[in-house]
């Protein structure tokens, strides 16, 4: 066993792991990469692994495979919003990450804001509208961000800046006209993230998108070289610890389990507000070669395989 500041990597109690990957959401391609990396790592840790590309017949597939435990490597709708968690609860199969309620709550950005705000975690002002309404007139005073209320990985996100032309067209091109989106006050400054593993808040990473990318978008997250990661983030010590404090508070208030990741904006721009804002909590953080949680775990002394094993051995029902 490895002992470090994240604790003890548990002994193996499960033998057969089904890795759930792919899925039905806009983030399918990311999930395929996360799932493949996890499956390879778990085989390296001595588990028998079955890869299941999740479709609407997932219950039938699981009944055929009969795994001891499921590693949920799905991202987005159906995999991250409580749906697959409900199926696994009904079938009595232990699974990783957060349970039904926490997953559904964290996935809905507006509802998550309500809970986190009540727990003392600072969040940005926002308004819910459809894409059609957002394109018809400004939902907020620019600058603001338009994003789906229940998607991840920066899918369909548009930044509306003062005096920008073509913003209405960009919003409509981001998804269906009747899709509910969140118009959220834009926070200038730095992009920072921190993770929870068990009850431990990791160190903090600053994400710097490569030159030419407007923000930490899908390409910046998943393309090799799409962004530069500064670990540990070069911020004032009190801000660093405040991020870790808020990450724990957000994780606990939403009822998350296992591993989660909170994303922040910190306005330290010249003449800026100095505010620190939590954007969202991700209950199914990526496990790809460019993902943040494996990098944070590695900084704390864990290999990718040890992290994957910890997540598996933390699995249960009634999460």
C-alpha cells in the first residue's frame, strides 16, 4: 500500500470491474477516452475488466456481464445526472463517484448554485432562458457567458462581450433553440480548479488556455497542448487555501462522494474586484491524458493506477 497525504490506497476487495464508457451525451468522445484509460489502468492493477459502451440496453448488458462493481467513466447526460446511478441502485451494483441526488443536483447548474450559495460558497449571478430568448435580446448586461444549464466540458458555451457582433448567431448555433441555458455574469481573471478525493482537498491548478483560444473550452480541455497547467497555482496563500475550503464545502453541500472537482474564476486583473467565484462542481471528472484530477493526484504522489484503484474500492450503493 502507498501512504501519502491522500491517505492509504485500499486493498483490493472487488475482482470484476465493469467500466462504463461512451454513453449518449455530447461528451461521448471524452468518455470513451476516460474509460479506455481507466480500464487499462485497472487491468494493470490486477482487476478483471469488462468495457461496456453504454446504450439504452445497459441494464441488459450488466445483467449478462454480472460485475462486482461499476466504474462510472461516463460524462454528461445519462451518465452524470443521476440516471445511470438510479439504474445501478435498482440493480444493486456498487458504483463509483456520487449518487443519484448529488449527481442530479450538481449537473443542474442553477440548482447547484442555490445549494452552494446557502453553504457559503460564492457563485456568480445568473438567469435561465432558452437559446431563442438569449439570442433575441441580452439576458444580462455584457459581458456574460451563455451555457447549457445541464451539460459539461464547455459544450455549447458562448461568451458575449460588450460591442461584440454575431453573438446572437453564436448562441443559436450552440444548440437547439428551445434548450434551456444559463446566462451568467462573466468573471475576468484566472481559471483555477481543485479536487476532492474522499475527504481530502487536493492542491490547486491554474489552467491557461493556449494562445488563440478564448477560454478553457472543449479544445483547451482535451486537445494535447490545448492549455498549460500551473501546479501549484501561483496565487496568494490565503486565496489558495480559500479555494480548497470552498471546494470541500461545495462537495459536502451537494452530497458528493468519492471524487469531484470544483472550478473557479479569480479576478486579480488590474482594477478588478478580487473576487473568487465557484463556477460549478463536476461529479465525473475526466480521466484522460490531459485531465486535471489525475494530474492533481500525481502531484500528491499517486500513480494513475492507484487513483483508479482507490476510486473502485470506494464504490458502493446508497451513495
